[in-house]
C-alpha cells in the first residue's frame, strides 16, 4: 500500500498555522492562476502573500514534511 504523501496545506492545517478556509482560498487562487496560464505558484507562497503564514512557519512545515527545500527570495523578505 502506497503511503499518503504529506501535502503542504494539510500539514499547515494540522500544525494549527492556518484553517481550512484559508487553505481553500489559497487553493482557489492557485487554480485560478493555473487556469489563466499564469506562472504556477506553490500553496505556501500564496499563503504567505495572503498573510496567513510567515517564513518561519513555512520552514517549520517543510521540516515537518522532511523536505529539503529552501525559501524563495519573496518569502524570505516577509
């Protein structure tokens, strides 16, 4: 049986950093931008732009997910 991949948004909700309404709004933005053929943005980037997460919280979520990812310059400056 394949293990369920941890997702950034659900991990953020699980840690209590955001609620489901905030995640839903970020997903709507992501889907709309993708449909408009805009540059694909990650949920974490959108949540930071929304003010729902800060750079420290993004790093904590990524560390929880065991991802070796660095923050984009846009997130570092917030």
